[in-house]
C-alpha cells in the first residue's frame, strides 16, 4: 500500500497529524492518541504553489505546499510547523492563511542547541499541545506522555538497530529498500512498521556489493535517488539525514512524573540531538557525519543540497574543508527532491564512483 | 527630479567618522562587536564595545556595485550563489581582504539574534569559523504578533546572558548609569525618526524613498550617540522646511506608492526616476523596522526587559498577521494608492509572504499591488528598464483607477 492510500484508509479510523521536520516532538501526539506522520515530498510540479510562493522558495518546501493545494493531504486533521528554515516558514504562512488543514499548529521553536533553551521550550511544548488537546477534546495527561516517551524511544532504538545491522553486514539489502523501510517508520503505525521489518527478506540478493558511501543532506526522501545510487554501484551504508541517523540518535530521558518534568526531558532531547544546519551551534553535525563514515568504513560522502537551502549553502564550505582534512572524498550534488537534473546527477555520481574505485 | 537633501551631505561626514572610528578601534585593539540589525547597539555603546553592523556594510557593497565580485570569491570557497547577497559580499570581503572601505578587520566578538532569518545565524557562524571570533546567539523564537509571557521572560534572560558574554570576552563591564543615559538618547532619536516618517504622510510628500533609505544609517548604527540626535533633528527640520516652503520632490503628486522590502541598494535612483510619472513612494515597510512599531520606545524603568520585548517582536520575527496589520495601518495613514513589492531573491523571510499580502490588500482594501523580482544587493541579472517599465505601467493603471 502506498503512503497516500495507507494514510487515507487510516484517517477513517483515527486522527492523523502531519509535521514537516523532525524537530517536531511526536511524543505528544502519541500521548494524545493522534497518529504522527512526517509529510514526505512527491514529484509533482509546483503548478498551484507558483501562485502562492516565489521560485526562490526551496523546492522541497514548496512541494509540501503543492500537495496541500492539490488536496492530496486531506487525511491530515492537523499540520504542524516548527521554526525551522525560512522556506518552510514561508510555506507555513500560506498554509495558515489559506487554511489548508483544519488545524495548523506552530511551535515557536528555539534555534539554539544550548541548555539555556530547555526551560523556554518546555513551556512552549506544554502551551502548544494543551491547545491541540483542547481542539480535539482530549487531555494531555502526564502518565500517557510518560508512556509515549517510551514508545518513541523504542521506535528510535529499533531504527538504530536496523542501521547497526546494516553496518555489521547483517541487513544486506539494497539502499532503496533500506531507505524505503526507514522512511516508512515516519508514517506507519508502529505495529505495521514492526510487521514490515519482520518481512525483510535477508536472503534476497545479498547486495552488499559496491562502494560504501554515506549520504549527507537535510532531507532526501525520493526513492528514485536511492535507486540511482544502487544502479551506479554504490552501497549506501549510512547517512546524515534529518529523517535518518539524526532522527534516532539521542533518546528522551525516561524519568520524571509531572507534565513539566516530562516536557523538560523532551525539550532537552530535541535541543541536544544531532543538529540540522538551521540550529546553532551545529558543530556536532559535522562530528556525527565523520563518525558515520568512520564507523561504517565508507569510502566517501555524497553531499546533497537542495537548491535555495540557505543553511546548507553556508554549511557546505566547512563540511568540505573538514572532509578534505580527514581525507574523505566527497561529491557535492545540487538539485531538488524531484531530481530535475537527473542525467547530470547520474553522470557526476558515475564519475565519483570511478574516482572512488581507483582509490580502493 | 531627484531633489537632494542638505542632510545627505552631513550624513556622508557621519558615515565617514563612524568608519574612521571603527578602523581606529580595531587598530588600537579595542573591542569591536559585529552585530546583526536586531541586536541593540545601545548595550554595546554602554559597555565601550564598538558596534559594527555587517548588513550596513553589505548595503555599502551593494551601493558600490561590488557584490558580484565579492560573491565570486565566496563562491570559490564553496558558498553557494543563492544565499543572501549581504552574506556573500561580507564573506567575500573577509576572504579577499577587499571591499568598499579596504580590508575589513575581524571582530573581537560577534552577537546575532535569530529574530530575522536563518541566514544571519549561519552567516555569523561562517565568520566565526573563518575569523575565530567568539559568537553569541540571542535566541528569539518567532512569534505571531508580539513577545508574550514566558517568551518575554526568555528574551530578557537571553539579553542578560549576552551581557555576561560580552563582559567575559572583552573584559568590559556593564555600566548601568551610562546605559540609562544612552537608552534615553536612543529613545529621543526614535521619536525623531517617528516624526520624520510621519512627515512623509503630508500631501504632497516631502521625501521620496531613496532618501529615507539613505538616512537609515544613524538609526541602525548610531542609536544612543549625540551625533545621531543632531543628524535626525537636522533631517526633520529640513523636511518641515520643505513642507513650509512647498518645496516637494513631486509637486504635482498624483500617485502615492508604498515600497515593501529592502531597497535595491545599487539602484536607489530608481525612485527618483519614477518621479517624472507624478508618482512618489510616500512610505515603505523597511524603515518601519526601526520605527516605534517594532524597535519601539524602550521602557526606561525596565530597559533590558523592554529591549527583550522588542527583539522578540522584531519586524521579521512576527508572522503574516502582524505584517498585514502594518500594511493596513500604513495604507490608511499615508493614503497609499498601490503597493510595489520588491520580491527580494536574497531575503526569504521578507519576501515569501508577499503574494499572500498582495492578495489580502486587493481583497480586503481593494488596493492593487505589483510584485517585481530583484535582489537588494546583487545587480547580476537586474534589468532596470524592465523594472521601470513595469512600475510605470502600474502607475498608469492607478491613474486610470483614479480617473486621472
Ligand atoms: S531543504 Fe533546506 S530550505 Fe528546504 S525545507 Fe529543508 S532545510 Fe528548508
Ligand atoms: S536574508 Fe534578509 S534578513 Fe537575512 S540577512 Fe539577508 S536581507 Fe537580512
């Protein structure tokens, strides 16, 4: 079942809320029995969105708007934005003004990765999710939030184990198949996700051939890209993606009883987790990328930047410098989630493959 | 056309003195802080730390049309060409040790606030990595209308933490008495600025947009200093004089326009050029960011908290509801006939809501808009004739609406 059909069917039974970046604390939705879903991109051209937002809005963010304007996301009873990047901020303003979902939530998120932000963000979480609870006639109860923290922590551990198994050579499936599973964790019900994992066919092809690489980007969820990586002969062993390793690293501390204590724990995790480049300071991101390369014995890094992504545009020179210092070969690819310049990407990746092949 | 203000001459001296001081401080090894425009310079003046605004410097690069050249240097280092042209110009300047005022010395410290864009934060981070200058980020989570409750408490604490950071990194202490004096001068200047902006509501309007943008410099960099007050008084009096003497840039004014977004720094003459069509830009949204609505008159009995409020509710830290309120107020106060929205490729937070705002103006107030795409600082790809042609057509259509 596809992403859309699965969620349309699910929406008949329960409330679904969408979010646009992985700083969204899904724990609260589990506590309110609302199913959290990360809105994924699709390959539609931005025909409708063009009338609402300019061409220099990042195409990924713009695509989410396109889907909403086309009414493809009608299964979402609520959609949440956090203060993330300036393109998503623009999309949020249109979404809210045009009332593209029955409920549009916004978290006045901190941009810093410092402890000093914990107290503030805790208050903001309580404020935002109490309002959501009222809207759906529910109550935000500490015991349910405590339980939800465990549920999400377990989900993160499970995903971490999948990555470990891949690094250890136990989960030798194609990059496309691996990432299809990883991304499905952001929209499937947990039981359905477990079911999907149990069906992984470990004997199908034993594909751990190819040159091991790590993918670094904010977000890349187009499976055609992973197909291309497979076709060229790479083996994507790990990543530095918001919905990849940055999603599962660091858990919420499970102690505490009151709403305030639990919310402080949640706030701390999201503030201290491996940062995206829209957060400050972001140094840990580079360290984590190097760690992924070293721990997986990857031969190189594919750095993918979505056009008009400001924070990555400024971050890249330093990632480049650091990778060079570490003598880790890399390639910089600039495109959009639709891979508009597919042929060019393919040619460049092929050349990178050759380059890495020569170095082995 | 393009009637010049006498105050523009004295402004040149003011800018020259400021840059002379900046270089002198840097050479003498006295602390210099790079700030983004949302950070209150008053606190730095009170601590004897020289406040320098790279965005202002960026505008200078724009006006001198050297941004593309500096950008190429940044791009060579790996920075991409689609990031804000202020950042490209500044980073290119640091890397090449070239620019409109010669080599730019690295700062002692940097302070920035997240109250405008993500760009600032990553730009300051880049300078920190290049220059090694310690950086403090004033975290200012975005609000809908204004800073409130726990958000305001947080903003106040952030400013107190910033003061500790400045002391720790520069060895300078916070002088409460001096600070209060500076805040009071700063407030006086803000009142003068408000008066200047209000004088533009006069029919005919005494000052076109190019001039007000030029005269923003003291509002950005000199708040709290004596020369700031004397300059603003001079400017205010000159505008009053113009009104008394009926000496207007467009005496037979027929169309009153509003400019939304940053100006096109490399083509401030654009505004003058349009005067021949009996049109004048009577107001803009950009200079409002330093006006009483956003930078505010600080509460002198509780200045840090009050600064916290205004940083938290800064012009680009509010959401579309507040941006619309502002437009609505300005349209009415200045009898605006149409909105010219500069869709600035560099500035997403300012620009990405413009199509919605244009729609609102049409639907709610029947005010027409035109959206022109350009960049505030980088002239690459700028087609002046096309821009003028489009605005002229817009002016003509307004004349038709008005039966002129
Ligand atoms: S790719 Fe960059 S600009 Fe686009 S949504 Fe992600 S963070 Fe924002
Ligand atoms: S993106 Fe806009 S607000 Fe940010 S630095 Fe550039 S011009 Fe200023």
